[in-house]
């Protein structure tokens, strides 16, 4: 294969990158895109590899020809996600993509609530047995029936992919890779690059996103979710112990009244903002 399309081989991509492009075309989560959208889809995938990979038009057509040669497109013109994923992802990454579609999480707050439940001793790890219990709860939460055999299969596959040192444990970052394919919520905000009014407006959106309980204060997994997303802006791979350290630092600086929560006014003060009365 020539260099113009070397990025279009299984293993070139991870599930996160594929999902981010896919969602632009399937924002209603139908599980397919129309055949007429293939050109635009391949163009976006090539662009994500970097401008040097793209000879606009020529490589898009090569990618489409490569895809057509390997896959039959149904008569209705609908191209399933699984077919396109097979062109870009390794089997492990494809598994993660399809699992994530089956078990979507709403936010980092929900993710951290789950993590805290199963990392009860705050060791920064969960075991294979804890992972299987976690998966059972996850599907129950989404009101989906999954057999014990399927749960065992999911657990075994995830441990094989992520337990690189074979110690029978997964770290916080491993579970984040398994479950969280959506972009970090905080990436859409540039707090230091806009007017005070715009920063205040952005702050209101950010606080509302993490204040899931709508109490006017971040507590428990809400603080964890905010900390996790903040850390990931500067450190893509985070460990459970790192998150706990940063959480302590944030509370020490922001929790003025020492109630273990971060009030809206306290977080605004930490970020150098004045909240509206």
C-alpha cells in the first residue's frame, strides 16, 4: 500500500479517535451512515491523521475503493459502523468501540461514582472480580439484560487488553479507556482566552455540568469528575493515586469553609471569577 493510504490499515487508530469522527456523521446513534457520506467520512479520518497525509480527493477515493473491495455495501446504501471500524481499528480497539456503544456513560461524574464504588479501599486499582461486578451494575443501571457468560467474556477480554503486567488489576486510566470515548467536557472552553463575561458564562455551564445533584455544591464523585477532566487536560494518562492527590490539593485551596464540598462561589473564587448575586 502506498504512503498516501498507510493510515487506513487496522491498528492505525484507537477507538476514541474513530468514535469522535463517527459521531459527526451519526449523531443520532443509528449505528450506520449513508453511502453518500463515505467521501466526507474518509476525508475527516484522513484529516485527523494530519495535513501531510491528505491529498484531497485522490486519497479519499483510494480509501473508498479500498473499503469497497473489502466490504459489500447493502442495497439500502447504509454502511454499518462495524464495517468501517474494521478498516481502521485493531480487534482490541474495535471491541472497545462496540462495548462503549453498548454501555454509554453520561459524564465523568457517573464514571467516578462507579470507580469509587469498586475501588473502595482507594488503592487506585480494581481486580478482575471487581471489574465483573462493575460491568453487571453498569448494565443493570442501563436496564440491559446481559448473561453471566457474556459478563465473563467482557471481563476476560478487557483484562487481556489492559492488564499488561498480568497482575490481575486495572488502573483508573484503564477503566477510563474502556468506558469514556467522548471528548473531555472541558475541552470546549478556553477560560483564559475570552472576555470576563464570556468566562462567567462558561463557568456557569461548567458548574452545571458537574453539579449533577443540583445542590449548588460539588461533592463526592462530582468533585472527582471535575478533577479527572481537569487533570486530563494536561496529563492524558492519569492514575487513581494521582487523582486522589490532586483532589486533596483542590479541596485544600477551594474548600474555604472546610465542609468537604466545593460551593459554587468557592470554585468561582479559585478560578478568579466573581459569580453573579
